[in-house]
């Protein structure tokens, strides 16, 4: 299976970057073909210009060249994975802007939906599971991301994996990297 791995972190050499590497190693070990999209290194502009604004009266609107290139990248894959740090109980602004611009009306929702088979989202979190559960942040993120984005755009199967306590210690980080590798090898 071809899997687009969308990475969003200011530093490629971060722990989040190591999670992406482990995920891709797992994908390759299972015979999948990952394609890596580093939104920051590619300088993707997350702002929504008028050219890429949804046109509710025209589901066949042709969007900007930048968006068309991103849409082509999605189309050549069968599944998608996101690797990102959790900021303010959500994805970073660049990921949100990528979805806002690229997953547009008439292409990802509305008249047509995405043809991706599945989506895996891995969020690295500095807090522990008890912090997320205390106020329901984890469930709120699942509803927002899995239901409000992935399912809404036609992806029938999605999973948000929160990797907690990434700042804890080396043993915790090692366990989380192994979990990312395992997800790549088995989830798709």
C-alpha cells in the first residue's frame, strides 16, 4: 500500500521526526511504500488565499497550482498518516492550513470525497494520559479529527494515536518509537 506520511514540526531532528522515521521503518518492513511530505521543509503556506477559498456554487472549481500538486500527491497514495506535536489540543497550524487549503469543497467533501482507505494520526504530547482524560481533551481531539475531518471527508477508517509523556525519559521515548514502528508495520 502507498501511504502519504504528512510531517509537521519545525525541526526534522526532533523526537517527532524520530517518530516519523520509526513509522516509515514499520511501513517499509510490512511492504508498504511511504511517501514523505515535510510541510515545514517544503515551505507549505497554510494560509487560505482567495484562489483556494471553497466555492459552494462550483464543486468543479480549479484551485491553485500549489493545491493541485498537493492533491496529486494524495491521489497517488491509498492511505495517509500524520505525525505532529499536539499543540493546544489539536494539530499544528501548518497541518490545519494544509487540510483547509488542500482538502477542499468538491474534492475532499461535498460533491466528491477522498478515496483514501485509511488515516493514522500520531500526535506527540508532553503531558500524560491523565491530563488529557481529566478534561476530556483526548476524546475531544478524536471527535474533531477522526469524525470532523477524516470521516467527513470520506475516509472510512481512522485512528488517532496520542503518544503521551514524550519529555519523560529515554525509556519512555524508546517505547513510543517502538510503538510508532509497530503501527507502521501493522495498522495499515
